[in-house]
C-alpha cells in the first residue's frame, strides 16, 4: 500500500509541476512577446533605436531563459526562435522597411510554445 | 557524443530502476498492463537517446509516469478481484472434461493448431486425457489431466523417499562463499580437509562445490586445472 501511495503522490506532484510549467512558460513568453509588441509600436512611430532596444531586451530575456528552455523544449524550436529574434533585430537595425508580419511572426512563435504545452484538444491530439 | 553517453547512462539507470520496482514478474510472464508498459517504455526511452535535440525530460517523464501507473494498477489488481478481471481479463477453460470448448476457442482467438502445439509442448498428445486446459490471463496454457492420467506420487505409492534438502554452494567459481559455509555448520578446516581429500591444493581450482542438508557433496574442478 505504501508503494501505491508514493506512486500516486509522485503522479500528482508531476501533474502539479506540469501545470506549473505551463503557467510559468505562459507568463515568461507573455513578457517576451509584450516587449516585441512594444518594439512594433515604437517602430511604427519611427523610433528604430527604441524598437531595437526592446527587441534586444526581449532577446536577452529569451537567452537568459535558455537553461530552463533546453530542459523543457525541443532544441530545434529553441534554435528557430533564436534565429527569428536575430533576423528581426537585423532588419530593424538596418533601417529598412520591416513588415508588421515580421513582428507578428516572432510573437506568434513565442505564444506557440505555450500553445503546444497547454491543455487543448489540438495539442492533445 | 558526451551528451549521448550520459543520456544513455541516465536512461539505462532509470529503466533498470523502473523495472526493478515493477518486480520480478515483469521479467517472466507479463499481464496485459505490464506488456503495454514494457513495450511503451522501451520505445519512449529510445527517442531521446537517438536524437539529442529532444530534451531528456521527454524520455524520463513518461517513464516515471508509466512506472507510477503500473505501481498503482498492480496495487489495485492485488486488492480487488473485480479490477483484476477488468484489467487483465479472466482465465478461460479451453478444454473441459476432455472436450474442446469451441466458443471459448473462438472468443480467445486460439486456433486448433496453436492448441495442439501448446499440448505437444507439455507432452500431451491425447485431448481425452485432459480434465481442464486453462488459458491464463498472461497467455500461458495450463493443463490438468484426469486423476487417472496423472503420474503417481511417492505418497500415493507409499514409498519412502529421502529429502536431500536445498544444496548450498560453498565454492563458486574458485571463491569460497563464507555465508553458506557458516549456514551449513561447517568451517574452513573442514573445507581444507575436503579439498585435500580430492587432491586440490587451491580453492581457485574448484569450479563448483555444494553440499545439501543430508551431507552429500557435489564437486566439480575447474577445467584444465586438474
């Protein structure tokens, strides 16, 4: 009976940790995505430097989160997101016209991480 | 490479630990739930080993979850017969009183060839000798012969038999097992005498030496040493 209780407790703890993980990732990616949204607004207002700073802040936040993300996410997803950050930063810093979709694509990728982890019929199936 | 090395070690130790906790039955006959878990675990464990782009957590977490499920389910099975019947099914009588139950054969999808093969495996060629043939929940077929067909036991024949007891290994591949020597009430001096009686100078020259409770000794020298 002791073994079964320990197994059930462990199972519940893992469920709890998984729920915490989804919330933590949701919170973290929301902060990063907000920063990108801010960068987009600044860029539309013509503040290229401010936009680049916001993207850099978000990128630093993302890179600082690497050890956690490497444990929880597929490495291909991490690399693809990091590449998208650098591509957007490059475009913004070059001073060329940057389509709104480029900002949208990055925020979408960030939100997609949580979308895959969150409980939904789509993610489940 | 280094990552693969350590990942393999981690998965290997986790699997060993998981299988150890599942118990010895896992190594032999598998119930349905155990078979499912064994197949799943071996597949899940392989992915993070082959692809270092997949986090190790993706392999470890399912193993831990499956282990917990297996422990809980096996606990429930032990406690409740209803749950055992629901999860593992119940034994089916394929032969009763020397007659094949064709409905049970169909229900369990056992062909006559398979049944005949199983019976041959247990040295039974004549179905009319069988009182019961029971298909167990782990897939084994157990056969109970009619009492008149069963071999007579020493008790039935009223023959006195000697209990040779459990043989204790005293020397295992050139090494003395002191615990067993003590358990059978012998000491090193006795062992030295036994070895010198057999013209053995060194324990390393003995492959196996065992003694049973009636004092019978089995002795085998290491090949090429004597």
